[in-house]
């Protein structure tokens, strides 16, 4: 008996583990398995205006009405196949659309098709060489204007309207020939030589601006000036006789530049007027940029085709739809280590009736709901069908690209999965973002004293996100034994024992990646008459990468045996009784950049009895004892230091009688329920409710602690700060179940903090409570630091660097500056006295005299380590944030002042957080 019991116990533990892991494991193996392949295939096709269809050189069918689609069976063969189409247009807006289906694969019209505007004998033959043909041009996905919807086209098609040439509107080709080659194997159909690129740039040649050689009749009349090009702005006038001016008539216009390369001299005509003596010309020296500025890359077309976004299997069907859909979301969440969720749906009480109360009795309501939920889950499990899964395509999917200045910008949003079945199980996954290409640019500058500077600049920026949601509920009942006693017309009695396995959960997730870089490279040197005699190469790369994520979720799984008995009299259910004995496991997790990770796992042994008389449900008993309990909570150490909320003024949208907004900052962290500890919104007031904490004066803050009420945690809320003109989000929380949450973030300066209370607990979502709100600042560590500098200009002082005055005015009253004729770089060191955590350095310089190039470094105990490198700065104020480091010293390496006074560097204020 002991061995039997041990075996039974291990089996239940195995079932429980399997039920917990199955949603994350189900999607690993393929959703379809094929033992063989066949040649059954169809093609749906139309053309504006008519077409003839060929398969492997044989005519399949024709059509001449573009408003409807024609469907033909196509006997494709193992190995290589070729579909060929001759299409003819009778006017504007030409187009060809097709969708070939084989097994689970589709071959649709897109840029993979080859096209020619010229007839060649044998073009439809499979052995014809179409390598010289062009790719088809894409004129919009099915549904695009002017064709819109076409009768007979599959609703889920991804086919595009294609044609030859760059336009299908104004002067389209009237007769066009299309081909596509594909291979058929036991794995399905695959396109031969598919289009691989998501966009490309045409070859572009760089060239200098067109400048005419200076005519000798002009150069001979110019006054002799030494070093005109480098030092002197030349202005003057000259007179050309009619005979001299006549050959130059077309070029004698304002703005025209004449260049004498031999003499290293150039002039630009500012005016030209004719009189009886000839043509009178006024001229000036052109700007250096006008001579040496290269043209930028001309605008190119870049396309981001949806076929380049990886799409999941559209059927997404296995044996258990509910579990499969959970699998897709869970798998994505695990792979990306990013997920975000709302809690499992729980029993709700109408808060408009009860209001905030100390205790509430849910027993009767819970017993009815639990029985009803058990019955509904059972009925759903019996009625579920594989074909209940429906797919929906998001109408606002898009991908578009444009050129803005020196950037190509592509925005896109694509719904990758959007599925829901009749039981409410659903999966939604969306990808989107923005890609920016800083197009390569070459610039050239020629400066005084023969210096030149040639630069090449290029780069990219990306902001990409992936977010999704999954809801799943499934209970499977497997009959073990049972019987039914029939009493004829009077009634019947049924008795049964079932194995019950279930899963219930709700997961949402989101993560976002920001990354990019800019590269600058080039040479500096001196020239004489455009011939380099000294070259100094240089390069720099600015790079950043930021990843943000949110994960919150909950899953409950159960496994056990359920015994049921029912009595029917005259066709009506009189009595239902059930007893469940088994194990129930609940797991919860929360993680994000702004909120520390939490995780809990609870496994309980459970025995419960439920019943119903004349469809009125009640609970007989419930016995539960804990087998496993694992909890990992974030550090909830109370904040230390000055709580900036204690002396702040509080305003709220509404208050429930007996509760008070003064509880929010009374210094009492007690999370007990009730008016003695908490503020709550008034009855029937709409959410969100706004709580504003006004600190009166500007403060630098980096932490907010929120305390709510036991049993009534604030589920959904935002924390925001006032930037002087609008509210800005600091933290967004959903599905919270913690009574105390500490939120840390990069330091911000503000006078006000706002709580946007969006949802209360699941059993009373219309009421929100706050027991205490605490705000902590990040002190400016530079204020008490000791400052040393390599040198100081008379009348300026290092004391200005940390005197708390952010004024960017010019002069010794506001600024430190290095001494005259001191060599750069100049080092300014702030000694904090002891090791402290630092994540932000703010630098204020002087108006009109900003510091152009500088580094920010920290002392790691033995060496100086770079934090930030800045070049070509033009901002009076710069804020530099970075991952927290521990250090006792910060150093500013001042490398270059403004262009008109490069040897002088100034700092008006330095702040360290």
C-alpha cells in the first residue's frame, strides 16, 4: 500500500508540473506534420484588363474581367515549376494579381515575379532564360485603390498588384509578360531566386558643383591681389565690351561663379547690366562653402516590404487551441525575457453599492460563481472545436518610408498574430518601430590660412518594439468511470468520476530597443592652390543602446480527481453535487526597468465540495493545505533621508466621506484598511482619479514610494512629474498586488508629482486607495565637493562651478575659465570626499562661449575611466546620464572652447547626481 501511495503521489506531482509547463512547451514542435506530398493546387488570378495563364508551358486559362477573380486547378509537379502570365491593359491603372496555394504554402504576386515588356518566342517555356528580365514593380497590396476588393480573392491573401515599369497610371505598358519559378518538394513549395533585399540604394556618383573656368577676358581685368582666396574678401567691378561679353552672355548672371584654378582665385557675379559701353559687372568673393560643398546623396526610394517581416504559421492549430495560444505568448516572453501582464480575472463586486468598507462577505457570491465557473469550463471543454479559431488582420498595419533632410525614415507597424477562439482564448502580438538612416554625407570646408576640413558622416537610429497579450482558460475532463440510472419518464441519476486538468492565466508583455550610432571620419590639413601638403586623419563614433521591458503575469494550474452526481426529474436538474481532490498551483511574476522583479509560486493540496439545488449553487466545504510556497519580492526598504512629500500640499479629484487626502503625507506608513490610514475616492467617481503633490519649489527627485491598503492594493497607476508645461510619465504599473512599491528612476527636476490612479483591486476596481506617498530627492553631490582646476583666469573662480547658480551668463560673476595661454586640455576635478553612487552629470557653460569638446571621467580607485565624450557641442546646457557607478571623484577634461575662442574653456555650473 505504501508503494502504491508513493507512486500515486509522484504521478500527481508529475501531472501538476506538466500542467504548469505545457503552455510554454507546446509550441516547440511543428503544428503540422506531413508524411507525403501531392500535386493538388489552385491559383486565383485576375488582371486589369485581361490575361492568359500558363503552367510549365501549357495554357491553363484566360480572363477578361478584372472585377472578379478566376480560380483554376494547376497540376504542379515535383521539382521545378514555372507559372507564366501574359497580361494586357486597355487604359490607365494596369495591374496583375495572383495567389497560388499548395499544401500550406502560398506563392503570390510580388517583386519575386520577373517581368518583361517585350515578346520573345518561347517566353512561357519552363526552360526559358529570364535572368535578364526585371523584377516586377509593386503597386500596393490587395485591397489598394483603385481596385479595392475583388470578388473571389481569398480574404487572407498577401498578394500585391504588380506591373512593369515605374508607373502603372499615366503611361503603363499595354502588354506585359510575367514569370515565376518555384520548386516543389515534400516540404512544400519554395520560390527559386527570391527577392532578398528590403530596400536598396542606387549607385550614385559624387561630384563638385559645376563652376565655369574663369574667362581670360575677366581674369585679365581683375586687380592683382595676393592670397585673395585665403585672407581677403574681394569686391569690385569691371566692364566688358560688347564683343567681349557676347560669347559669355548665357553665363553672365547673378550667382554665377568663375574659378581660376591656376591662380587659386574665384569670383561670384552679383549683378550684370548692359549699357551703351558694354556690360557692367559687379562681383565678390564666393563663400568657401559655395566652392567646396559637395552635393548630398539625391533622394532615393526605400521600401520596407511586409514579406521581410517574419510571419508565424497563420493556422496556429494543434490539438488544444487554448493551450497553444498560451504557448505562443509564453514562448515569446521566455525567448525575449520580456513580458507584461494583467492578473487573472477574479470575482468582482459592484463597488458602486458597497463603497470602501473594512470587511465584506463574499461567501454566497463566491459559491455561486465557483460552481458556475466549474460548469462553464466543463461545458467549454466538451464543446471546443479546432475550427473555432478565427484570424483577424489589423486594418492599421503600415510600412512607409520618406526622406527628411539628410535622413531616410521608415515607420512600420505589423500585427504578427491576432487570434481568438470561441472560448475567449486569444493571442495578440504586434511589432513596430522606426528606422532612421543618416545618409552618407561628404562636406568640405576651406578656412583661412589654407586650412581645409573634409568630413564623411553617416549613421543609423532604430526604435523597435514588440508587445503582445495572451489570455487562456482551459479545463479538460477525462472520464475514469461512471454510470447512469434511467427511471423512464420520471427521471435519471448520473454518477461519474473524472480526471481534471486545467490552466487559467493572462499574460501581456512589451519590450523596446533604442539603438543607433553616428560615424564621422575625414582629414584635416593645409593646401596651396588646392594641392594638399599636410594631412591629418580623424574619426569618431557615437553609439547608444537602451532596452526597456515590462513583464507581469499570472498562471494557475490544477490537476486532480472530481466525482460528480446529478439527479434529473421530469427533464429538469434537481440536484448536482461534486467533490474535487487534487493539487492547485499558482505562479505570479513582475519585472520591468522601473519596478524590481517579484515572483511567487504556491502549490496547495485541495479538497472541496460544491453543489447546486434547482440551479442555485453553494459551497459544501473547502480544505486546503500548503505544500510549497516560494516568494521573491523586491527590496522594500523604506526610503531614508528627507521625504519631500511631508510638507507638500495635496489635491485630489474626490474623497470618500470619512477618508482624507491628509492621510497621503501624514508620515504613517501603516497599510491597514480604513479611513484612519487611507485616502479613497468618492462613490461612483470616474477613473482615473488624480492625486497631485505640490512641493512648491523645484526639487531633484529619483524615488517615489507608494503605500496602499491591505486587501485593496492599487492595481493600475501611473507616476508623473510636471516639467513646467506638461505632465511626463515616470512609471506605469499594471496588475499590481503589492501594498508597498518603491519606484526609482533617473533624477528629474520638478515642483509637482502626480499619481494617476486607474484601477483598484479586482473585487472593487472602481475604488482606489493611497495610505502614504513618499518622495525622495537625489542631492546634487557637487555642492559639497572640493574642486581643483589646472588654471584659473583672473577674476574667475572655481567656486562658481558648484555654487548652485545655474545662470549661463557670460563673465567672472557666473563662471570659471582657464588662464590665458594655458595649454588644452584643462582638467577640472571634483572630489566627493568618499565613494558615492553617480548616474548623472549636468554641465552648464556660458552663453556665446559654450565648451565645444570635453570628456566626463570618473576615478575607479586606480585609474580615470571615461563616461562621456562630447565633440562639437553647441548647447549651453548638457545633461549626461549613464548606468550607475561608484566613485569618489569626477573629472571634466576640457579640450576645446568655441570656434571663435577655441583656447578658452568655461564652466558656469556642474551638478552630479
